[in-house]
């Protein structure tokens, strides 16, 4: 059913939860995982003119390389992983790579923000869901755990 699963990463530890789903699906379908990190310097447009954007872009590319390398490190031995660090608008680049001739599924994390937070921060995941020509599996990556699971872990550690 799936030959290629696209997984955008921002390099955060929370994304590892979405990766678990992607790796499980890749193993079940003998699919390749394509991990991408999108360097977006658009948010730095308000910096003073003398600010060297090359240095910022270079640092962001290094961060991206580390993020996709982490995906490779976490991948099970039987899952093939391809990685790319790209530049542009994150949602647009993800949708461009989520084409049926390239990838069959997008698996990405969502923080589940709502209300004013979503309006102010925007949502890359929401834009991808609305525009991707392939199915998108969203995985909630909030760091807060239900109280009972937290208590179980604490008791197990004692």
C-alpha cells in the first residue's frame, strides 16, 4: 500500500513520536522513509540589513543535517531512510514532496494547539493536511502525558 513515507522533521525530540508511527508503517509495508528538514529563513526578514543571512542559513542547514541524521540513527535496521535538507516555506516544500509519484503518505507531528495560539503561530501541519495530494497521518506530539501514565512511570522507577 505504501512505498514511500514522507516524514518532515524539525529536529525536536517530540518528532520522535511521529517517527515511531512512520517506522512501524514502513516495516509493515516494506516502504522507504524519506525524512526532510526545511530551512526557512523567511522569519528573519526583519533583521537589520547588515545581518549576514548566509551565516544564519548555514547554521540552519547544519541544524537540518543533524535533524535528518537523527532520523537515520533512530531507524530500525530493516527500514531504508533517505534524507534531504531543503529550503523554502515548510508547508509548501512538504506538499511539493508529497506527490503521488514520489511519496504515498505523510506522517507528521502536531502540537494540537488551538485558539489564539494556532492563529498567531500558524500551523504547518494544518496547511499540509489541507493541500497535500496524498493522505496525511498526524501524530500528537505534546510532551504532557496523562497523569496516570506519569504516575505509572514514577512508580516503576521507584
